């Protein structure tokens, strides 16, 4: 018997800011610095629209081939419906 599967993207089923934040937190843990993977949790088209950047510019900025500006990072964070907070790192507390 052959098992057939369909593509599934969990990001498309996230409905609340809490669900999105939990998913983003998991993405950060496994992304290993891949900012495009992290931004995907809301969908690049929507993130691009909310940041005022083109999808192409956003992909380039988050590709890992260049360092995005802090302005771009802050726009993406806001587009994801999240806030950036600074806390001491575990290493600073050791």
C-alpha cells in the first residue's frame, strides 16, 4: 500500500498571536540562525506587506548572505506581531 501525503505548512494554521509566538519560539530554537526560516512562520508575503519591503528584498535581507539592518529586523518582528525584549543571557548570570 502506498501512502500519499500532501504538503502541509503549520504556519498557515496559526491564528492567534500566542500560537504564533509559541511557533516562533520553536523556530528560533531549531533555525540555527536562519532568519528566513523564522520569518516564514507568518508567511513571507504577509511579512513583506506589513514591513513595506518587497518579498525579494526581504528574502535577500534574511538570506544569511548579508546582515539585515536593525530597522529591517525590527520591522519583521513587528510584522510578526511580536515585541523585542532584552534580558541578561545565561552566560552573564554565570
